[in-house]
């Protein structure tokens, strides 16, 4: 389904939350508390319900997030999580494919899903008067798959085309080939899988993986908008009816290569050079370092006023696309600089990047840059409260990765508490030293000092 989150951390971008086995005497007991002035409920079978009510809106967004993704697969079944995501939309025991999507789309709503490395998320946005119907469809979708052989074969062909499209797209390709080498095997596998593994994923392998992973102690239900208590009670009843597999979900984070890597691929169909530089970055459990580095990433590569865009694109004119990305899991993450330029500009681009990064390490960020990063980050958080799907995305990301969500007020307060020294200390910890380098090059490109050096270090 949706590919919008292929290259970022699980969000609408894998931690256990109150997981215990369900017994007959426990089934009506829950732990509930007010959070974000709304709802957080841990069920005795390990399922979690989290909600933020917005009475001023006329929409409801909801999602079932399964704490399973490509990092939970074995090599021989690489791509199975993504295949299951596709397969569930082909029909349930009660609904065919048309009956899954048509009732939601008919009333102006939307229905979609995405697979990441530690989660698979199924979500819908509907008018508030149809919230109950959307819940019925989404729950049916994740609990009663048909796995019809004919439909599976058709969808296999669709996924093969999706893999081919990702391999053809330079940004997708440079990202996948980098992560495959820089991260450990579990996190390095492409989310879509490989042509050969997807080609060999038969019904039995899909059903075995589904039966083991699509269980109560792996599910989070998130909702935002103008919903009522009846929706939460209905959801709680449904989640308590789900199977429990008895195993406790284990938090996963990527292991980053300690040795700097030089990764190059040449292609006949390219006219430009695609460059991706990567370094290890802080995980979310280290909140102080995570917050500081997130502000650095914002001021460095987010928006047209960022350092990268303003100094390299606007002032030097040597790139069209340039940005940075900070991907973070519980205990580790990655920082990436992505740029596209002509072959004749590669050496100058690399020199300019070294200059900008070197200045940050030696001199630190300016007061103006620091304020830009903080204010932009706060503003984006505040603007995320306007839409129900944006709000759901924000707190679901926290729950999937870290187990518990932070309130908007806490997030803003943490940003406000950061000092310019916090940012500069984080910069020195994480961007000084050797970097991993990935290059997609035109096949005949030769003349470049950087290609001869095979090294990028600040």
C-alpha cells in the first residue's frame, strides 16, 4: 500500500507495553490513566489503546499498529511483513476487497497502510459519524484475513513491480543499498524484500508468520478526533478477544557498522551523481541527546532556510536537492545527508559539505541558527495538532518506538529547555570523524578527486 514511510522511522517511521497473559479473571480489568488530557489504556493481554479527543473537529483518524516489521523476519522470508500488509486488503472472511475500501471511500474517507522495520500500520480517516464503521472494517482487516491463493498470486505480481520501481528510483536505491550495508542484517534488509524471497513466499509461510505476530500483545490501537467513549469500549472488547502468543515483544534497534564504508554503484541511466553520507546518531531513550540532535537536524537540513539549502543550493547553486534526515529507534539511529549534483560538481559539493560540517564542529551553531531550529521544531509540533491524522501520527510513533507517549506540552518544554551548548555538544559527539559514503554514479564518470580518495572525514 502506501510507500510514504519507507525511509523514515515508523510513524503515520517496538516496545512491549504492559504485556501479560490473559486469564478468565483478568478479562474485564484494565489499567487506565489520563494522558494528554485523553486516554491511555493497557489491557491485560498486552494490547494498548491510546486516544486524543478533539471535539472541535468532525473527523476521526484511527490505526491498528502491529509491532512487527522487516526487522523481525528471517532472510529466507524477507518481505513477508510487507506482503501480509498487501494481502490483508485482498479480502477477509467477511468482506471482499471492494467491501473493505468502498464503504470508507464512499463517505469521503481514506484507508491505507504501511510497513516499516518495527511496525506495520493500518489506518483510516473518516467523518466522525462513521467512526464505528471504520473500526469494524479495520479490525476485520487485521484479524480475519482470507489469504486466497488466487489473490496472493495477483498481489505477488504487484509487489514485484513495487520492488522493481524502488530499484529504478535513485533515491530509493541509494537508501536501500546504504542501509543494507551500514545497519545489521535484521534492520538492513529492504522492507519490500527481494525478488527471489517474495517469489518464494507461499501461503503457508504467510499464514505462519501472521499467526505468530498478529496477536493481542503485539497490537496498539490509536485514535484521534471527535470520538466517544462507546468507540473505546467497543475497541477494548474487540482487542480482548484477540489471541495471545505468550511471547513478550522485544525492543529492537539497529546495530551500526563501526567501520566507515565506501559504497558505489554505477548505472547507465543516470546523468547526475546521487550522494548519501551517513553517521550513527542517538536513540530515543537518551532523551536529552535525542532532543538536541533533532534540533540540530532541523537547523542543518530542514527547510529552505536551513544551512544545507541556503549555503549550498542558494549561495553556490551546485545542487537541486539537498537535505538531512535523522532516523531514530529506541537505542540507536542514523543521520543522513542526501544530495544530487552533476558529475562536474561532485568535488566542489564534497568540499562545501566538509566546510559546513567542519565549521559546526569547530565554531558551533550561531544564535540565529539555534533559534531557527528550536522555533521550527516547536512550530511543526503545534501545527501537527490541527489534523487528526497528524496528531495520531505523532503519538503513535512514540508508543511504537518507546512504549509510552509524551504529551505535546512535555515535548515543547523539552525543546524550550535546550541550550545552544546542548546542541553544540551533540554535534561534536555525533558528526566528527569518518562518515559512510554511498554514491550512485553515471556509468562512464571518471574525473573526480573524491572518487580516488574513497574517504570522507571531518
